[in-house]
C-alpha cells in the first residue's frame, strides 16, 4: 500500500484527512480520526481505461410498480409502505436492546412460514443464541436459514448459491468486514465498503436485504451516516427502555411515505403488534389531575391520541429549568414565549417540565395547543376536562392555526368516547361527529382565559363546600 493511499477518516462523519488531527474540521468532534487504508477497488469489475457506452432512455417509458413482498407483520408492512421491495436495501437502526434482532427474526420467520427462502446472518450472536431466542418466541420450527458470519465476500458467495433468498437480514452492519477495504472492522470505511457490497448483491439478485445498524448516544446510526444515504429506506426503532412500547418509524423511504409509524409492544413472547395505539397510549391516565391534556395527533395516515403531561412549579434556581421528553424543546420555548407575550402568563420564575406519555414522540406542530393547555392547567392548578382532546398550531402572534386532517382526529376522539374537542377556528364542515362537542378557539389567550375561569370556579366551589 502506498503512503499516498493512507488517510485519516473521522469515525463520526466519515470526512477524510491526509494527516491526523485532534478535532475533525468537518463535524467538530474530538478524537474521532483514525487511520484507514483506501478503497482498493475503483468500483465493481472496473478496469482502468475508456468508459463503456450505454443507451439513454426516455422519461416517458414504461414504469413498473416496485414489486413488493408483504412480510406478514402488518405494522412492519405499514412502515415500509406495503412490504419489502425486491432488490432493495433497508437499514433498521435503534438503541442496543430495543428489540431489532427480535423484530427481524420474527419477520424472517413470518416470511419463511409463507414459503419464501429467508436467511438470517448474525455477526453478533452465535447460532445457538439466535436459536434460543427463536425458541422463546415460539418460532423454532420455522424454515429460516441461520449463520454466524462476518466476512461479506463469504456471505455473498454463499447467498448466490441455489435459489435466491427473498429476504436476507444482516445483524449488524457494524460487525461486517470486506476484503476490498484495508481497515479494521467497525471503522467507517469498512462499514461503508461492506454496505456497498451488500447493496450490489441486493440489486443484482433481487433479494431484499435488511441491515441492522447501531445508534450512537446522540441518536445517529453509528459511524456511517453515509450508509443512510446508500440504502433505499431507513427505519428507526424507538422506545423508552422503561416502557414496553416500541415505535418503528420510517426516516427515509424511496418506495413509500416517511411519516408512517408501526407500534409494537415488547412482551415475554417477543414483539406484539398494536393495531389500535390510541387505546394503549391512553391506558394509564391520571384522570382529574391538573397538567394533563389529550392531544389528537396524526402519524402518517393514522390518528393517534396521546396524553401530554406538564408540571409548572416555582423555581429555586437563578435560571429556571425547562425539560421536555417526547417533544421539541424549541417548540416548548416558543409556546412559553407566546404565553408570556400574548396571554399574560408569567413563567420566568417557574420550572417547566413537559412529558409525552408512553414514550411517544410528537413531531407535528398541531401539538402546540395541547401542550399549552397542559402547561396553563398545571400553572393554574385547574384540571382540564378529562373527556376533551386538543389540537392546533400556535403561531407567534398568539393565534391558533388550523391543522391538516381535522376530521380524522375528531373521528378518532369520538370513537374512543371523548365528549369534547378544543380546536382551531377551521373549516366548519369538518365538525360533525355525533356526541362530540367542538369548541373553537381563535387565540391562545382565549384558551388561557377559559382554563383560568374553570380553575377559579373550582376553587370557589371547593371553599364554598368547606365553609358554606
Ligand atoms: P434484542 O432484539 O436482542 O435487541 P437488539 O437486537 O435491538 O439489541 O432485544 C433484547 C431485549 O428484548 C432484551 O432486553 C430482552 C427483551 N426481550 C423481551 O422482552 N421478550 C422477548 O421475547 C425477547 C426475545 C426479548
Ligand atoms: Mg441485536
């Protein structure tokens, strides 16, 4: 290997440098550069010399729908957009212990049951360990082919023999290594090289390949963000360690939508699908407590009701604390600023904690109104009606803006027995759910006044009951 080929590659972002330095100039991380050999191959089967000519085609040519293969797990199919696409490569990322291996052994088993050839390659566990897990899941008799291997060339050679497998799981991409790259296993270059080889195999053979990727502390798929760009779809497996709920979310998908989620529950017998997640997320509510509001959200095409919990308490610190789980801290700051500026709610002397129940993560701005309601409810010590849902976006001017799919949010609320909904002043036609009283609020100030009035009435009733 010539000296010129040597380079130092940042293990965090993949940037290459000609000499070692303490800090990566590309991503700003310290101590992430490590020495790696270059890529020996210039590409698949390339000889140096003149390029080969190829025919260009018209855009107006015939198009084929991506041939899909349902895996038999409805929540997983929903996230992939209707099943695994042949010849596509999927990256599944998630914290260690979240259940990636469990989900994928269940998926391979389900496909094997449907009569397809499926292969599960583990680079982390011995075959006996994988068998043990399968036994626990009651999948012992499924026709899944197993191997504990890490050499990519050997894996591809083996898979190319006989009938092409329909589904290949590589658990995990970080443990794979290829001869084509002269770096230690686990380095960015190795991971990238191995992923490239496996992607080439998928495209050539038509097998669907799933790569498992670990996630770093800050939530990125470890080392190679580059792999995220190379694959067709990236699924993130999320969940709080203490909760049994797991959410599979499409982060990127070349063949389908990216806003769908699949909801699972980790049980003693593996992952169980949760077809009706609203019921699950609302199953452990503290009814009648101040500081909780039910948000009627939408995840992809599916409405989802979740509880938002807030605690506003006088602070003993110079700078009050703002802590938020499951929601964007920037949106919390914004809602707090709007409450201060337009609604006369002073929060400068209060710590603010906000939590989305059940380990769910809310990403849509429609959650603003529910969060604001929970915050004001906690501050005023006035419980919100427990049978009401909230949704709406709060703008910086203090107005409550309409959001998409109001009708399906209201429908879900009515279905789960809610009696009221606090919503933006929106399309009036979308308010006809039987048994659901829709209360329109045009501004956040209006909502705050309503909650405060309810709180005062409650106090009066209480003292009246005590002394009267
Ligand atoms: P695993 O799939 O090994 O996680 P990953 O591959 O993402 O690291 O799941 C490990 C966790 O799941 C472990 O803490 C035990 C738990 N688990 C169950 O609760 N029930 C089960 O049936 C199985 C197989 C695992
Ligand atoms: Mg695993």
